[in-house]
């Protein structure tokens, strides 16, 4: 009887053990498959989130660029309107500045509003200044010859219109433009006098 029980137990163990092992393998396989599927899902979610973030950043950058362009266009439109009003004002004094020996082909024009003391310098026909140099505008009285700086044409290369607004509280009889070291000079470098013009009836 005891031997029979032992025999039955051993026999039962031999039959049940492979089935149990197979069941364990199936559970392990399902667990691994679920983990891999979860990992793939997480990677997909992360990639989608990163792509969405990149798209949002790109849209934000594009919107900022468009806003900047709109602001620039509005500023340009306002500046253009202002300049048209100035140039059409019959009380504005216009002084053509012809090229001098150092640059005979150079040309500029001064539009002077004596009431507001503003000077509009049209420098479209001035050569591009070399590195480390910039143009300086001078108000002149002729007897005796006295030059007074009224400002620099800074950021010349970046200004597409090449129209600069300066202040001129002087009783000018002429205007000149010289090429000076960056930051300007206390007195004009006459060897670098690019343009000069006399105020009519001065």
C-alpha cells in the first residue's frame, strides 16, 4: 500500500511537472510580451510628445517672426507716411549735397525742418562705408567757417531706406558729410569730405 502510494505519487509527478512548466513558460511569455508592448507604447508616447513640443516651438517661433515682420512693416509704413508729409511740406528746406573730390559720384540730400529742428538725410547715393568707419553730418556757418556735428549715420548698412533723422538747432548756411572713424570726430576730416551743399538764400 505504501509502495503503491509512492508509485502513484511519482507517477503523478512525472505527468504533472511538464504541464506546470509549460504553464509557467506561458505566463512568463505573456509577461514579457506585455512589458515589451508597454515599452513600445511608452516610446511612441514620448516620441509623439517630443514631436508635438517641436511643432509648438516651431509655431511659436514662426508666430514671433511674423509679429516682428508685421511690426517692421507698420513702422516702415508710418515712417514712409511721415517722410512723404515732410518732403511735400513747402516750408521744408531741401539742400542737395554734391559729391566732392574724394567721391565725385557721391550724392545726398538734406531736408531741414527749421521749425522742429529736424533734419532728414537722404543718403541713398553714398558709398557703403568701410569697416570701422561711418558718416558724420555737419552743419556749417560760412563766415567764419564753423562746422558743428549734428550726428552720425549709424547702422548705415542695415538701413534699407538710407534715410536718417537728426536734430539741428543751428542756423545752418551749409551742410557737409564726412567719413570718420566709428563714433565720429570732434572736427571734420576734410580729406574725407564726401558731399557738400549750400543752403539757398543763406
